[in-house]
C-alpha cells in the first residue's frame, strides 16, 4: 500500500494519508495506535504522508 501512496504523491495526485502497521505488531497495540491517531489528529493533518505504526 505504501508504494502506491508514494507513487500518487510523486505524480502530484491527492493522497489522504496512509498508516501502515507491521505484521509483527500485536493486534491490541495496533488498535491502540489507530485510536490514538484518530482521536488526536485534525482533518487533513496526514494528507500526502505515509506513516508507520507504532509511532512510539
């Protein structure tokens, strides 16, 4: 997924932002990270970015 996101950004196309979580991250931690990002983010804050979770 991240590769497609980078291609869109490089092509100047809109990309709302992507969060990618590694398969080794425990599910409970992944859920906590997603909830934290959702609760603490503003609209459009992650536009054009690819971020990997966990953020810690």
